C-alpha cells in the first residue's frame, strides 16, 4: 500500500486531481468533543433489525429501528492526521483540491469529480482500478433545487456494506468480470468531502480495531430489484472515535467499508456517523458529498 500522503504535488492532466501535503492555511487547534452517538438497540430476542427500504422516507424507517444514545469521546485528529491510514485504522485524511466546487450539476459531478476521485484513490492506495457506483450529497433545502437534492446527515452508527453485500456489489456492478476480480484483493472505500468547511454535524469514524465482529448486526437493505445488506452497530465502550474539526473542502476523508484482505493488523471496516458538536450547533448546515467506490488490486 502507498504511504499515507503523497510526497510531491502531482497534477493529473485534464481530469486529474491536485494532491499536496503542504498546508493551505493555519490548522485549527485540537477540538475534542464529548458527544452522543446513536447505536443499534438490540432487542435481545434474536430478531433482526427492521429492513431499510431504498426510496422510502427516512423518517418512516427510523421509527421502526430503535436506537440507544451513548456518550462518547470523539478525538480531533488535527496535527496528527498522518497517524491514521486506511490499513492501520480504516480511515485516512488526504489533502486534495477538486476543480469541482458547486456539486449542483450531475453531469459535472460525473464528468469532472468522478475521474478526479478515481485518480485520487489510485494515487493514495496503489490500486490499479477504481469503479464508482454512486454518490450522495447532503445539504440544506434550497427552493431553487429539486426536493430530491436534499438529504440530511445520518446520525446512526453504521457501516454501508456487510461482508457478503460487498462481494455481491462486485457481482452486481461488474458481472462479466466479477469472478476474476474476486480472486484478488478489493475494497469498498467511501470518499467523503466537505462542500464547505464543516462545523455543524461533523463526521465521526471509529478505529476498526476497537470494533469487534460481535458488535456488527446485519441489516437488510431493500432496493426495488435486489437486496443488499448494511451493518448496524451495537454499543461498546471500547470503541475509539475520531474526526477532523473544521474540515475543509480540500481535506478528504477516505472511509474503508470493506477490505477482502484478512492479514493480521489490516483494518477491514469502520463504523461512521454524523454527530452533534454542542459548541457548533448555531453554525450553518453541513454540506458534503460522499462517493462510494469499488477498489481493485493486481494481487
């Protein structure tokens, strides 16, 4: 795997990103937060969590899946970003400035931002191929934009893909190549970027090695024509949580949702969640884009 940060700035012609480790301005002081995270409330009777139906309003579904609120310490990684990598912890913060700034036009996102994101992941991970299968934008309501453009932060601890669903993602999106691709290492990595500096509703990520397999609960994800699965997460006081305070648009969080590698010490998946920082509740609403990708290697 490549080092946590690229040593020299690199400009990729036409559609590529600019990657740099040089700070673009003064870093904010470390800002640790005592916050509340919402975990899965286990009924302890063996029954599975209620399915999540894609396309159904979130307010209807959240009522059928009880949660338990837990006070946790969320550590700001400011000044120590290079300590946390995809393989060591399951997440990584990368300096990367995109030419796309508005994130309002689907054609621009797919034509400009998707190729940038593919190259970014190749540069950081050493992967030989990246396949983007969707993206989500979260922002406040705007009367000039369609209702479908608005999705608020998710404040439940979760992992986007279960182990089995990750394998099925490859089969679903790349059916003719899937069996060959599955013989080698692959990952699902979410690329999470602020559209403007994040103060309200920041993103918390957990150290993969602090989360036991027994903490994960498979949850059905029902699409109109197929079935997937995510992980809900049971509370555990051993979980270690992190975030980047005042994260800027040129600071991208890579979130490992799945890794087929099983070697000791390699982080395979991490829970994540938006959370409330009480000191920033009066700030402007969060705007962010999350791109979900399949990442493939030659070995």
